[in-house]
């Protein structure tokens, strides 16, 4: 399914809200002929109306102070009765790394002279799942909200008498292939009694003791499914490049949503570095798979004559009853520009959010995805979207890829456009990773978790 763009006609627009100020929106055109095309992309732009240094940026609120403090303590909260949300430090990086180093099996993969980076994070109602760079393990952490009575007792290597924040760990091993070092992670509860993990990672071949010894250019990647006991359940084929980046489960139907920034590896054509630009400008794709990777439900190819789209992250249904993707857009005009023309390259590359239906809405006759799968591209001038995560059915969390600040998007049914709300400011410590425990059938309150440095925070709306 090919995305299309045009520069004729007129199009809708969206709002950006910052401290109760709404930016006026100008309209950019798109061709009426697109309405008859399948899976067209409607590109919408939101200009910036903020001053270089606004009063809101100059005033450091309590949330910013918490994220900026070097001596913040766990459970420190910024709760106020009139606050819209609260941010709390759960675990410091020092505590987490110290406890992980005490795990004899995993400690052999950790560098001794420096702290490892957090590679991925996921969560459900009672557990936070944490992955470290170059370590083929998933560490299960206790959540402050978890009650031991409601804990699902299926975690491997679990010691209930241990006061450590680590509830257990899972060694990721693919039979016949080797250990799997995770780079992306998500958790899903098919039933109230079971949990499964989906992870995108690269293979640590059998017999190789240190993951750092594997040449980056020779890494083999795959998407795999595991139970919380560490049992291997399914996998995709092996790729010589990271085909899958963003990963989440659409909890409305239990199927897997994936962002595929690269669909082929041009390096394999002749093995020379000269093909790097070809790889960077190759098409990407959004797709939905069945839980065991048996069948593709739909896919949207991310490219056209004007630009190349490479989706990095994807989220399940949220604001506007849409699934969302965080996408890099590269103008094809940049392919013929001079390498010395850096200004042209900067203009040609941008990021935006895609909104698309992940399923056919209920109450209508069953139709092919070709009839109902249409994509809208939202280009916020004040936002460079990076990682995204569904907080609940009405709010999408967005981390700015440049500043590491947190925002959220709403899209009420009575509005024809979404609205962007700011949470943290550029003076805050940058956020790298974010996840939520959202499940469409959940009875528990939604909570988000994010990583800043090595510290782990929780985020909730009051």
C-alpha cells in the first residue's frame, strides 16, 4: 500500500497547546484527487507561534526540578491537588545497576569500568521489564503500585524474600541460534493469567561469551516471542539488519503492530560502504502481524516520489481512536544534493507523527483494509517526535527526539484535529525511553514509566 502526497487544494490542520495558549494554524493544500486514492497520506502542518524564550520556559516548575535534581530520592513526588499529573522517581540508576550486578549470570555481560545503558523498557499492571545494552536478559522489577496478592506467579528465577527491586529475570535464548540481546521490548496479557514478551534483538551466537565482541556490521536480527518463564514461543526469519524497530501489541485484537524503518539491506549488494546512502533512503513500512507471526494483517509502504518515510516507533490505539507512528521524513530531492550542502540536508530531513486506524471500526460491514486504512501525517513545528506510547484511550505520550521533553496528544471526538500538550521543559533532564501499562480491557489505572539517564520514573495523570 503506497503513500501519496500532493501540493494542490486545501487540508485540515491541528492545534498545539502550551500553557493554555493555542497556536493559530495555517492551511496547506492537498489535491482533491487524493480522496479517490487508497491509503493516501494527508500531510498537515502546525506552524510555531512561540517566542524563542517564553515565560513558561523561563519558569522552572516542580516537575522540572525533580527531573533536574542530581540528589532526587526514590518516591519523591510532585503531587498537588491542582496538578494535572505527577512524576515520581522510583529507582535510581545506582540501585538498579547494583542489584543487577548481583545476578551472577547477567553480571558477566556488564562492563566493569562504566555503567551500562538501558536499552528497552516495558510494563504491565504489576511489573516493569528492563533490558540493558549488550545483555541477553530481561529484568523484572517491582512496581510501587503492585500488590503481591495480584502478582502473576509465572516469573522465572524469582525469590519472594529478596528485598531487591528485581523480582526475577528472563534469559533470552533462541534454540539452535543463540542468546538474543534485546533492543526493543513489549509485553502483552492475552488473558488475565498469562503474559508474553515480544522483543526485537540481535543474536549472540552460541560460544561467544561477550556481546561486545560481535562486530556491529555482522549482527543478525530477529523478532521473537517468549513466555515469562523464558520459554521460546516463536520467531521471524533472521535478517542481516534491524528490520523491526518500534513494536507494540494492539490490545483491542491482540495482534502485533510493527515499525519497519528498513525493508532491505543494500550493503549486501556489493559489500561496499558506497551504498550507505541507498540504505538510508530506502522505503520503510508499518505492518500488523498475527501473534505468532503466521500472517500479515496489513502493511503500509512508507515512500513516494516526493519523500521517503521511515517509521521508528509505533503505538496502539489512542487519541482520535487511531494508532500512531513516529516517522522520519527524508525528501527525495536530497538524494541529488551536494554532500557539502549541509543546510539543504537539514531542511530535507524532518520528523512527524502518523495517525492511522489499526482495525476496522465496529458496527460496519467487514471490508478490506484497502478501503478503511488511510494515513494522516501531523507535522508539529514545535515538536520533533521520537518515542511514543499509548497512555490510555484518549492520550498519546510523545518524547521529543531532540530535547527529550515529554508531551501528550489528545483528539476528542467533537474535534477534527488533535491537540499537543506540554508536560516537561527543555531544562529538564532528557527522557530516552518510555512505556505504559495500557491495556484496553484493564480495570487498573494507567501508569507510564520513563528512563532519564539510568533513573526510572513513573508518570500519572491525577
